[in-house]
C-alpha cells in the first residue's frame, strides 16, 4: 500500500516550508487538502502540479474512504491543511485514524504549528500546557468551557479569530480573573507579528487601544492556576519575610 504523509505547511511565512515538505509534495501521487484552491496556490508557487482531493470537516468520513482506496492502490498521499500542522484544529483526524487502522504507513513531515511556535516565544511555563483550541462562538458556551479551566495548573493555550478576540479575552478575564498573566501572539511569523503580555487586564487594554489589535490571527496563552507569577520570586520573598521576622525577634 501507499504511505500517507502528514505535511505541515507555513503559518504565514513561506520560507518556513521545509525542504522535506517540498520534496514530499513533489513526490506524492495525490494531495489531500482542506481547501484545494488555497493549497493549489501553494503548490503552483512551488512549481508542483498534483491531483487534489478536498478534505474538510463536513466530508471527512466520505473522503477518507476515497483516500484509503488511493493508499490501497499503492499511491502515496500527502495531507495538508490551510496552514500549520494538519489535525491541530484542522481536518485529518478521521483519515489518519482510519489509515492507521487499515495498516497503512502514516508518516509526519514536521513544520510550524501556531500553538508550539507561540509557546516557544511567550515566556510562560511550558513544562505542562493544555491546548484548548477554539472556544465556542457563543458567550454562554464559552463561559461554560472556561469554568472548569479556572483551577487548571497547566498553561492554557487557545486559538482565536480576529472577530471574536475581544469578546473571548473579556470572558477569559471574567472567568479566570483579570490578574493572571497572559501572552497573546498575533500574526506570528508574518510582517505584523506582535506579542502582547502582562496581566489579562493589561493585555485587554492594549488590544482595545491598538488600532491593529484585533486584526489577524491569535494564539492566546494564560498562566495556569496554581503557578503564581514569578514563582521563584515568591519563594525568595518568603525567605526575606522569615528572615525579617527572625531578626525582629533577636535581642
Ligand atoms: N493547524 C494550524 C496549526 O498548526 O497551528 C491551526 C489551524 S486553525 C484553523 C487557525 C488558527 O491558528 C488561527 O485562528 C489562529 O488562532 C492560529 N494561527 C494560525 N496561524 C497563526 C499565526 N501566524 N499567528 C497567530 N496565530 C495563528
């Protein structure tokens, strides 16, 4: 049978496409893409012409069967999404699961993933993080998903679109508390890449002031519940306090 390659593509800067990704796209027989017009432009930019199959969330079950037939016929397939790593808030889960279950080789071609890229530059703890993806579009649903996260000690990572960023950050402030540390990565790897950081209240104020603040794509990161800002400082402060108390007791 053929191999299914899961190929990451850039999240805004074409130079981030790896040579191996390019070689893989040039080598395969079929490219399964979320949006064939969008990905067609990427392929033509690379000078590659391929048969394409559209695979999005609504038709994934049907299309996965067709792609398994390609693999069965011995043809290699590359799965790509509009940006970044497939399956990460993007289609491909059903296809990858079924291809594995059917015994075909599934091989990742790594590259950008907005959540990892954002965490790598945020300066928030990364030893544990919880990727939440997109919050629900409606306020009630959004708050309901945020509530159980209020006590989560891991760094929280969300994706958000420009038209909902303000409402979402406002709800995050209300449910998680506006004093928590937040880092917001906007248009990462693109011309107007910006990182906003501070308390949630400060980041919200900055977003509201910046005329470009609500344009582009966002990764929203929030420090986890137990880990207070500057844990080490807190420990040092404790030692200072203990010392002061002890010194005061001395004759
Ligand atoms: N599969 C992609 C990945 O690997 O990150 C994510 C696809 S998801 C449909 C799109 C969301 O990813 C955007 O709404 C935004 O939250 C985030 N995103 C993608 N590119 C980004 C960028 N250059 N800067 C900030 N966020 C980005």
